[in-house]
C-alpha cells in the first residue's frame, strides 16, 4: 500500500502541493523583484553620487577660476605683483586667500619665480589648482606673472560629499588613495579599483559588502600642462549590506508569512480532503461492519443539517440508509418466502417427527388394553405416553414459532441478568456448568426479554450438547461474555470448548430442519436467528472442529421502529 493509494491522501497532497507551489512562486517572485529593485536603486544611487561628486568638483574649479581672474585683475594686486617684492605681496595675498576661501594661493613673476605662497589646510588629499595670468593692459598684454588658486579634496571634503550623497568617498592619485571617509586600513583594497572607470558589483570592506564606482577626475580649466603627472580618480561606494539590510527583514517577514500561509493551506487542504472523502469513509466503515457482522441493515447516523454540515455527506448517508432499508425489507420478505417455502417440507418433517411418538403412544395404549396388565406396566405406559405428548407439543411449538411471524413485546432489559437467567435454564445441573463474564457498565437494552431469553437458551443448549459430546468434558467449558459493540450496540458471546462444527456443516446451521443430533428438529437455530434479526440484531457463528464454537450476538441498545 502506497501513500497515493488513498483518495484522501491524493486530494490532500494535490491541494497541498498546489498551495505550496503557488505561495512559493509568489514569494520567490516578490522577493526577487524587491531585491532586483533594490539592486537597481543601489546602482542608480552610486551613479548619481558619482555625477554629484564630479559636478561639485567642476563647480569648485569654475568658481575658483572666476575668482582668480577677478583677483588677478585688481589694480592693488597688480601693483604689488609689479613691485616684485615678496614681503609687500605676502600680506595682500593672505587677505585675498582668506576672501576666496582657497586652500592654496601661489603668485609667481613672469620668470616663474614664486613671490608668495599661502597654504591653509593643505595636507593629505588631492589638490585641484587653477592658474590664471596677471596682465596689465588687455589690448597690449603685459604679463606680470601668474596667480594659482587651489582647493584640496581631502578627508574633510570627502566627509562633506558623504553628507549630501550618502556614500563613502575616496580620492586617489598615482595609484594611491589620498583621502577617504573609510579607515586607512581599507585603503589598499580601494587602490585595487583604480586604473579605469568602472562599476564593481562587490567589494568587501571591513566585513561589509559594497558596490563601487570609479570615476576619473578631469583636469581643471587653464591647468598648466604637466601639472598633474598621474591621473586622479574618485571612488564612490555604497554599502549593499546596509542598503539591503531592510530587505533581510522583509524576506524574513515574507518567509514567515509564506510559511504560515502554507501551514494554513496545508491544514485547509487536509480538512477539505477529509470533507470530500468523509462520506466514502462512513460508507466504507458501515460496509466493513456489515461484512464483519453479517448485518446488512446497518445504518449511518445522519445528523440534522447545520450551517457547517456537509450536504454531500448527508445525501450519501441518506442514500446508503435508503439502500440498507430496502435490503432489510427484502431480507424480511425473503425470510418470509423462505419460511413459506419451508412449509412445503413441513409435512415430511411432521410425518417423520410425529409418526414415532404416535406409534409409541399407540403401542402403550395397546398394552393398557391387555387384561393381564400390571400396575408397573401401567405406570411405564403412562410415562411413555406423557414423554411423547411432551415431545409432540415441543415439535408443534417449534414449527409454529418458525412458520408464523414473531410479535415482539419490547421493554428495557438488563442483559446481564437475562444472560444469568438463560444460563440457569439451559444447565440441567445448575448454572455452574456455564461461566459468566459480564460487563458491569452495560446500559439497559430496549428489546423483547422473553424472546431473547429463548434464543439464548437455544444457543446455550447447543453449547452444552457440544461440550457433552467432547471427550474432554469439563466444568465451565461454556462461557458467556457481554460487552460493548459498535456505537449504540451491545454484544453477547457464547463460547464453548466442545466438539466444534465441521466447515461443510457450518454454512447450513441456520437452515430449517438441519441438525446433527438424532433427536433434534433442526429448528432451534433457525428460530434463534429469526428472533435476533427481528430484534434488529445480528448473530454470527465461528467454529473449529475439536476446539469449540463461538456465537456472537449483537443487539442495538435502542429499539428500531
């Protein structure tokens, strides 16, 4: 038997798989789409940050280029440069450097000799310089020297960039990192990203995963040729670990919700599968009980319709009960026809069973007519006549009980007390020959106690005869056991350890006029079955030759109308 052999299992597995696949696919699509969207946003954010850095640098260069031209064109500044006197120029250069906010201001004469150098905040970083000529007359230019103004892309500038781009920044030149918002221990790793403009999908820094964009920093306007020997780069990084951290929470939440949904869907699938197959299960259980007990009138309980009641289950149970009701009616009609057909054989049985007692009575009467009859002979003849009349009366009573429909007078009966009474009636030497094993918690049964007692006496009498015919006869070889049967039923089992019944006779024991005893009529068990079935019960017999016979009677607790 495989797991797919059950309809319930097939329906449950199919619906559970459908739920798991649909929820799993939706979960996978949602998480994949959200992750892809977040990755796209991360890339766009890095690219936008790189553009902002380059645009900010270009704006600073344009600003200092414009400011440098303005300063270089001032009369006061030109006059001090024309004097070619560094002590005179230096205070003025300091004043202009402060006004410009420049990190570096250098003034040279036409020969390139440095007249003044003002450096404020120039340290580690990338220096960006703008150089403009200092002329007197634009129409007939006379170059007095050059003014170089610069600003430094250092750690402070990187921190400012990080503030408005929300990205980590590194400024590099000559294959080395000059300034960065990251610790210097990570600078060697950043240096491996230099050499060309590119986007690196994954860079691990300090245990965190980053996406990095390398951008070349172009030369400033009017930068003297050869002023920067090595190319300059800016590396913009955004933490994938930090950016996608919220996705981990979303994924966990989605997975938990999906797991809960799958669990609910699985339970719902099982409930639906059970709902679909429950009518079949009820019918199967009833048919299994019918096969075990032989009771073809077994019914399925049908509850009153409620909001949650399964309409299909109720319809199937009602249909099944209608079918068993029809079977019960057919059984009764068949039994009646069988009894009527058996009446055709009744004349033969009566002729056989009645002739012998009549012949014995006739012989006894002839003996009484003799003139020399003695008192002892008269007593023996009277005794023979009385025994044969009793036998004739028993035969007539059994034939009438079998031939006519049985009318029952039902009332509440204590089954245990009834079994004890039947055991006393069936035991010729007292009820010590029958051992009683009675359940103490049996309910009262609505039945015809007198008819049931007759049926039990018949069964117990047969058990006594079977034990008497066994060579290993012993006291207590017949046992009566009462107990609970299926729902709403009680059982009475009569067990003996007698000679048993051979298989070819076991199938005929309920046939009318079948008997293995010389003095039997063959109607006892037939009448017993009519009584038990008329009371709404079942009777089943199992036997093993030389080991004994078990007769199990099952009766409903409540009377059937």
